[in-house]
C-alpha cells in the first residue's frame, strides 16, 4: 500500500471570472464537508485574477482546499510584462504552481529549458511545482509515448536536489486525452505513471520515487476516476473541464467514499 496522499487538482484554465470563481469555491466548500479531506488533498488552480478571491473564501470559511497558479514566471521580479512571480503567488497563500502544461508548451512555446527554470522558480518561492508532461497523438501512435514523456520529465527536473525532487508533483497528461473526452485507459495511465516513478528512482533513489505523487490528467470525471485511482502508480488527477462544476469536482475529490 502506498503512503502517498492522493491529490485532486482542478485546473480552471481560462474560465470563471472572480465572481464565478467565488461562487464555485463557496459551493465547493459546502460539498467538501461530505468528503474525508484528511484522506485526499484537494487543490484548485484558478486564473491569477481569481486567486485573491479564492484566498479570502478559503481563509474565512476554513475550507480544506489548497490553491495555486496555472503558470509561474521563471523570473523573480522586474521588467517582465504580463508575468506573475512565485513570490506574488506565495503572498496570496498559494501552495502550488502548475508548470509546463501542454497548452503552455503548445501555445507559448515553452520548452524543457523554460519548464526547468519555472520548476526552480516555484521551489525558490516556496511553492510546489506540478510539472505536466505527456505525449501528443503522433508519439502515442508511433509507440514513443514513454520515451517522449520521460524526456520532458528529465528536462523539467534537471538540477533539482533530492529534497526538492521528493516534493514535486508530476502530472502525466497525454495531449490527445485533454479536453477531448478521450480518456486514457487505466492501464495506459498506469504504464506511463509507473515509468515516471521508475525514472525518478533511477535519478534520485527509492525514497524520492516512493514519495512523489504522479497524477493522471485528461478527461477525468467522477465516472472514471475510481478506476484510474485503482492503479498502483496513479496518485491523483489533474482535472480540467470537470473541475468547473462544484458537484462534479467534489465527487472526484470524494472518490474513496
Ligand atoms: P480536461 O483537462 O480534464 O478538460 O481533459 C485536463 C488538463 O488539461 O489539465
């Protein structure tokens, strides 16, 4: 039995303005009362402009919900128009920052070097990076999905200390399964999540490999989460569309009940 606490993270992407975000978090707070949140960590990744609102509700209603950014600047501060630093997120009580989501890689040209710098920027600010990796359809069809994903992993974690590596969260998100309704089978998810863990073992040893939470992402819903979570190396989910409805996301968070 794994001692890793499952983690369910909702990536709102560019959805919900602050008022809508407020309504979602308030409802989620109510619904999480029926979830054993000592047995699962629940996280939301709202748009930056919603985070102050999320902080206020989480703190005033004492909701067992962590939150973070969908991205983070690789830089500490200064003349980087449009960017948001790790320190700014930390000052809002954030715990996490997603790094290298496939949409960042595809639409913003983020490569391994940028991703690695962002992972390090998150740690420098005291945030836990959720490093997203995963192959496009072509690589899957060519049978190169493991190789491709591990190259992203290794590039993303390069130069981390073992202590940092033990804290990181990895999200395996096959690009062809994101927002498409095309969920990877539990065996597909397990195959790559295990390879990710074994790659961590080869680089950082057993204690790191056994501690790191490896999530699956791509069309996760309350109807498929239980089966995915039944796999040994799947420690949680990064949820897009299904995290925009409090009832559905709370069901995902409560997958154990
Ligand atoms: P999806 O998105 O759940 O809507 O497929 C997942 C993600 O991109 O993190």
